[in-house]
C-alpha cells in the first residue's frame, strides 16, 4: 500500500472514529472512556466537545514528547493536524447526529452499540494504515515504552484514570457526575474485542509481518 493511501486510510479511520464518539454521546448512556474528560469539560466551560478534545489531546502529545525526549519520532508531530481533523469531525457529527434523541432504554442501547462499533472500526483501520497514532493512543505507547510496561495494562490504567478524573471534575464543576454511566463501561469492555474482529477480517499479514488492508467486499 502506498504512503498516500495509508494516510488517506488513516484520515478515513479518524473520521469514522469521531462519528462513533458523537453517537455514543447521543445515546445518553455515558461516553467512551477516552472522551469522558473532554465531555465533562465541554459541559463545564463554553467550549465544544471537539474543542476540549483537541486541547486534551495536545496535552497528551506534550506528555509523549516529555517522556520520550530524543526517542520521540518527529513524524508524530503530524498528530497535531490529524487531531484537528478528529476534533472538527466530532463537532460536525454532534450536529449530524442531533436527530438521535432516544426515548427509551432500548433506543439508547442502539446508538451506544453502533457508536462503539464505529469507534472500534476506526481504531482497527488506524492500525491497518500504520502511519500515526492519535495522542490518546500515543501517550499510552509512550508510557509503556518509557517505563517498560505492557501496553494493554497501560491502556486499561489510562482509561480508568481518565474516567476517574472526569468524574471528579464533573462533581466539582457541575455538582453531579455527567457522561459516565453503564455505557462507558460497556464501551470500555467491548471496543477492544470488536477492533480485533475488524483487524482479523479487514487485513492480512504479508511475508514481512506487516498488516495489509484486505477488505472482504
């Protein structure tokens, strides 16, 4: 796959992931763990979810740079423009999904599950593109590499910390806990499994051990 196609695929994946994030929010059952902190901040301050997402992600990028220092690959600075696309797309989809107003619990589960599936699909295709990471994943990689800790364990810890911080800030600024419900837990539990499913069925491994995009349609 050419580098141009890889980056095009990455942009497509980022947009799909952003649509899933917005749809999960519209389910009113909570947000995905990675979006919980930006969501609470968007409720507490006069900024959109996309704007707070961009701000938090820039802090996560700074964290990568501080941790990795000379080992930080400068190509990862492209996380900035791609995060801008990501953040802008979230706000666009928040508007596009404005008609999603579930009136009962079953209708809340549908956008939650569909949104989580879109997030997982986006994550999987980003892995297939294999060019960059968004800061949310990049900081996990940086911590795992710097402290020599298993990536999966760091990912889980990172998600838990984000949710706990979001809950604390929500209680402090709003007086109640917003954006964190059973949907947050459901999203955290099933996103990885769905992403692995997509990776298995949308890609193959070539002789060099690299993932190759191979859609089955």
